[in-house]
């Protein structure tokens, strides 16, 4: 039933797989950086077209109501309407993932930035740090197709946030309000700036939109720490690989304790009525620029007739992150110790420790 080589949590925490990505030497998408933070190609080289553009954005809710000056909550949806952008702009920047000479497009996101955030004013990249899967990367025709898929597939993960720019420089980007718990600053609103390491002051735009941390009508339930899993190796490996740990949809992370947690799915348990303890949420560990990306999601604990408890989870079918998942057995749980913690593994091979909140 079990195989060490296929135990996803072992692979997930493998520093070998994650740190191998360090040799790639590409910039981290989670914190798009100004030109002086990584090797980049100037956008004003004579070989690139010198474009004239007059970009502007307006922001509405999905029903068309203007959003500027409104107060939004986590889970609300905003539509960012751009015009006056040039599909021929931003052809320098980082050499990867978008090849030089291909437009890098525009980042569009909702967050809180400090007063000084603009790449053209040499603001540090930390002033714009934002999770890559919570932004829109607006791209002209041909940009996404130009992103390499071999020998390292950068195309797959970037395609998740790619949204189109029309040939006339207009676009409508759909973004979900979901700022990180700690934002770089407190000026909340919609921001746009050139993607892929390009620097273009004309496209550095900000529309102020207030943020309330209180739950709103579209706010998903907060994760609960019902199943807590020690993940020291995962945090260490992703840090070494200049990547990160990204919990979603009922999962959370506790950086200080180096643990991840999942929420009990009582509704699914009631519907199934089979005695399986079900938890929901996904945790993705990634290396720099997502060149390695592995996900563990929705763990179950199954009790066999003889009382043995088995841990299963949906895990990545290879280096594809959350794009393709299959439920697999992870390990057999030990009896709880005096602190209520159980180890999981196969025989003498113990992979980790977890605690359930009953």
C-alpha cells in the first residue's frame, strides 16, 4: 500500500528538489523587483520600439459600480479597466521568464503599499511584495506563449494569473481582494506597474480603495487549526530554495512554529457519513520562480476495522503544484503521545508529527 519513494510529504519537504532550483538564477515572482535588484535589460535600448502611451485605469465592482473611495473586504471582486497602455511597451526587464524583446505586460493587484513604492523611483522590491497567485498579470498577445516550457516549465504557473491585453491597449482585469496579512504599507488600493522587471513610470498607477479586515459578504471562513502538522523540513527547504509556503482554502501556516494547519470539513463528513475524518485546505511549497512546486491538499484520516489510522491526502502528480492532484496514502499514524501528538510514516520510517483538535 505504501512506498517511501511515493510518499508526497517526504518529496514535499525534500530540500534536494527545491534547492536544485537555485541554479536557475531567475528573479522571484512573489516580489517583482526594480531594475537594480537583479540583472535586467533596459527598456529604452535602441532595438526596442520607443512607444508613446497615456495609460489610465478605473476600478469598478462586477455590477459596474465605481469602487474608488469605497471600502472592500477580503473576497470582494474588483474589475480594473485599463486604457492607453501599449502592447509594444516593456520589452526589456529580466531575461526570464519573458524573453527580451517580448512585452512584459503589466502587473495589476490590490494591496497596501507605502508612500514610496514605484520602481522608477528606485523603491525597494519589498515595498511591492505580493503573492503571485493573488495578482493579475496583464499580457499582450503572444507574451504568455513566449514563456518557456522547457527545460523548466515557467509557463504553467504564470498562466494561472495571466489576463489579456487587447491590441488597442485596453484590458479588464478581474482581481479578488485578498491582501497578505502583513502588507508592505497601509495605502490600500489597486496598483499597476510594468511586469517582468521592466520599469515604466507611465504605467505606475494607484487608485485608493479602503480596506476593512472585518468579514464582508464575500469573505471566506477563516481557517481553523483543527489538524496541525509539523513542517520544519518544508519551511527550511523552501527558504533555502528562495521560495515559499502558500496555504489556501482552509489551510494556514504558523511561521514561528514551522507548522501548517488544516480546517475540519464537518459538512463533507456529514454528507459522506463514512467515519472518515476530513480536513480541507491546500499547502503548496515552491522554489524560486515556482520551478519546483508541490502541493498537499485535503488530508483525511481513515480508521480501519482493526483500529489502525491511515493518513491520506491529495498530492501533486509530479512538479505541477495544484494543477493536477491525486489522493494517495501518506502513512500510518502512531498512538498519541502524552501531548496528543501522533507520528506518521511506514514502520521505522517516520515522516513527521501531527495533532488533531477533536
